[in-house]
DNA sequence: TAAACTCGGATATGACTTATCCGAGTAAAG
DNA sequence: CTTTACTCGGATAAGTCATATCCGAGTTTA
C-alpha cells in the first residue's frame, strides 16, 4: 500500500492558498516549498481537474481555491491527486478454479472484499473529518502571511 | 492508493489452509483457485517469511498455518504481502523552501503527517478486527472440505 | 539407494509513478 | 491598439516498483 508523493505537496499548497488573497502561480508555490516547479505543475493540474482550485491565466495569474478552506477535506485532495478508485479490487477468485462456488452463493459480496472495503471506508472517514482550515489552524499564520507578501 | 494483487490470493489461501489438516503444496493451492502457480509461489514465500505459514519440503510437503485461524488477522496477511511500512511518508516540506518553519516548531509531527497516520491507524484497526476464522465462517465449509479431499 | 517432489531465490517483462519540457492562450502595460 | 511578458495545459522521456516466470538446492518417501 502506497500513496503518491504528490499528495503531500498538494496538501501544503492548499494550505498556502487558503491564506493567500491573490492568485499564486506555480513557480511561486514551488519556491515556497523548495520543490520542483515542473513536477508540482502536474499535481496542480490534477487539483484543477477535480475542481478544487481555479486557474487564472496571463500576467499576475495563478491558482485560487474554489471553495472555503473549511469546505475542502483532506480526502478531497488525496482523491484528486491519487485517484478515487478503491485500493482493493476483488477479482472474484471464489468463482474460479476447482473450488468455485455456485453462482447462487455469489449474490452477496465476497467476505474478503467486504472486509477490505470496510477498512477503506474507515480510512476515508478519517481523512474527510479534517479540512484545509483545520490544517491551517495548526500553523503560525502570521509568519506565513508575512512570507507570502515577501518580494518575488 | 493501491494494494498489491497478491493480497487477495494470499487471503484465500489462508482460508483454505485453515480447513486443511495436511500440508497443501503450492501447485494444489494454485489449481484450487485457478491462478498462476509460479506467481502464487512468490506470495506464499512472503507469508512464510512473515511466519504465518510453515513449509514442509519433500514428497507430500506443502504449507501449514503456524497459528490457529482465530489468531491470524487480515492485517497480518496484508502486511506480510504488501509490506508493513506506512503508506504516507512525510518528507518534512515545512522545513524547506522560503516558508521553512524554525526547527523549534518542528518537535511535534507535521499536521498533515498526523492526519494521514491517524487514517492509516483506522484502516489497520479495521483489518485487525477480522481473523481468518471469521472469513472461513462465511463459507460453505462442508463443500470446501469435500473439494479439498478430491483426488489430485 | 534412488527417485520424485517440495520450496527458495535469482531472473525477464510490463505498467505505473516520477520528472521534464515546450507550445497555446490570456491579461496587463505601454 | 500593439506589444510584451507571463500564465497554464498537454504531450513527452526516464526511472522505479509490481508482475510474472523459471530452474536449482534440499528433503522426504518408497
């Protein structure tokens, strides 16, 4: 089980965007966090496709959050970057091989698939209980905003 | 987020082993489930390395569970096959770039890392609440044992 | 003693994540 | 109105990890 590395970058960017009033371009977000601009751009595109951020083109353009920070959960960001599909995909092994179960017993989901799905649900519930606003609240916002206004 | 495909095979195998009294070889487990023998062997090795199953070599050899089915959780199997490391790895972005936080504020874990770790904990708790015995209880054990005794 | 069957690690293949670049389009400034 | 500079977006390589397979070392049985 593994989570895409871009998730961490994207979450940090969302926190920064929640404190910025003006659009923030990709290059600026990259130097703020000390990461590759080219690669960060790819993840920001994922956020844009998911409708979490809105791009502004041209001079003085950049990204802005589309919703209030309290209305964007960590799960929203994770799914936008890492995909929303289930981590475990049941291939219906119980219907294959010598001990294939008869189809009439396969109306209910496989017991193994059910356990994995329940676990993923718990995982998602935990992530959706925290918002970008909650994450921002744990930081020194005064210092952050001051750095944001530092000359380019 | 994605889970190795071998996890499904391994869980089904553990359920079968919980109902078998004699060692079951890899080739037999493969034909019972209709999957590749060569590839299944690799995952069974992972289970053996984790100490969940014990191999018996030579003629009439095979694999046997090392513990009672009620003492082996789904989490044990998942971690044996897919690795036990955390899915999210914090790279301490907060200490890099223009808005690097001073080290004295970084004694506690990053807020983002904490959220992700909590979610993974929920996931693991769900998986560790179910055992191989629980999974077996949802099946038609009489039919399964009969198939197990079918001639090779 | 010999034979057959078992697991174990070492070895190719393929898919996916990672990482990067340049062009199309847009808003602002002169 | 023209020019300029800056923005995002998709298309494009490299690297890494999971997938899939094979043959040899060792052991039990007959």
